[in-house]
C-alpha cells in the first residue's frame, strides 16, 4: 500500500513540475487561482468519496456476513434507485426555491444522516433489509442534489476556463474522490468493522456539509 502511495505521490509531483515548466499546461494556471472553482471541485470529490464506497459496502456486507446472493444484495439498493429517479426531476424547482448553497448543504447533510443511520442500524442482530432501506432512502435525496449543485457551481465559476477542461476537471475530481473513498472505507470495514466504516462516511459527509456551509456563507457558491 505504501509503495503504491509513494508511486502515486511521485507521479503527481512529476506532473506538477511539468505543468509549471511548459508553456501550454494541461490545466490552465488560472484554474489554480480560481478558489470558487477549486472549492466546487473539492465538494464534488467529497460527495463521491462518501457515496461510492457506501453503495459498495451496503451491497457487500450482506454477501459476506448474511449469506445473500449478489442479486439479492443488489436489490437492497433498488428502493433508493427508484427514489433518485423520482426526486431528480423535482430538483430544478427545489433549487429555485432554496438556492444553490442551501440545496448543496441539504444534500450533504442528508448523506451524513443516511450514513450515520447505517452506522447505528447495521448489525447481525437486526434485519438487514429494515436497517438499510430507510437510510438509503434518506441518501437518495443527497445523491442527485449534490451532483447537480456541484456541477452547477463548477460551471458557474469556471470563468475563462474552456468548457472541455472544466468538464474534465469535474470528472477527474469525482473519480478521485470515488477512488479515495473506495481505497479507505472498505479497508476500514475489513479492519474495524462496517459500523466504523459507515461512521467515517458520516464524518466525511459532515465535513463536506460544513465546507458547503462556509462556502455559502462567504458567497463562494
């Protein structure tokens, strides 16, 4: 693990050094001075850092501990998926009423509540279906709301950055957050248990909620 981390750090340092020297960097230098855009990208990474591993753990836990098949475990996420499909079309109207910052905060807060509920309810002495349906339905509001608001915030603050580069940075931020979460939270689940992993997911979402609140208060988003 540490060897891979060292290789990744060396690659990142090499990329940064090349970017500083070249006349035509892949990422325009103005992006690094654009704090609102960087903040939106960090929030996009934060949402995926929590959500992606949480979905994985919700489906893997019953297979490892309760004898569920992969198909049955996947069905556990079906109510949440249906809820997301129903909620997503309503978000433009909700956005118009609440505003971007408030919806962003609310989205992260619901993810934190859902992850916290999973940490409290998941266990061998409880019905897994009953313990996961309500928390994942709560998370269902946070999934499209954080995706939409971070996308809008990134585009709104892109300034002169070309749309293609903006979209690439957003996708990279989301993938980086997902990769970081997938590397960390399942490892915590294997070492310290799923309750600890869901607790860390909740803490991560709370940090993102606080960051979104600060950004909104400072009128960054």
